[in-house]
């Protein structure tokens, strides 16, 4: 049996990563109107995934900080999926 020839392939990725993760999270939450959505004393769950999400800790921390700034009470829950 004759096998096909192999070809070397190089994959290149665009450099479009977010450098200021916390700043981006906070600006997106502001654009979504977080200050009107979160009520003082409101408890808000933040799901923590077991999947490989880059910088999930930084994203959750920035989100929690925004909720606290709105006088909300964030807490972490495990999200399986």
C-alpha cells in the first residue's frame, strides 16, 4: 500500500490577546450596565469552571470587585460542564 506524502504545516496565531484583563472585564461590565443591575446587598453567584479557561482567577476577581463596588455580595459556586 502506497501512503501519501507528508507535508510540513506551520500554524501561526494572531497576537490578539488582552493585556489588561481586569480593565477589560470592568469596562465590559460597565458597558453592560452593571451599576443599574446590581442592587445593594444582592447576593450574586460567580460560577467557577473546572475547564481550562485562561486567567479565570483574574476574571473572577475583577468581576467580584465590580459587584462589591456596586454594594453587591459576590460568591463563588462550582460550575461543572
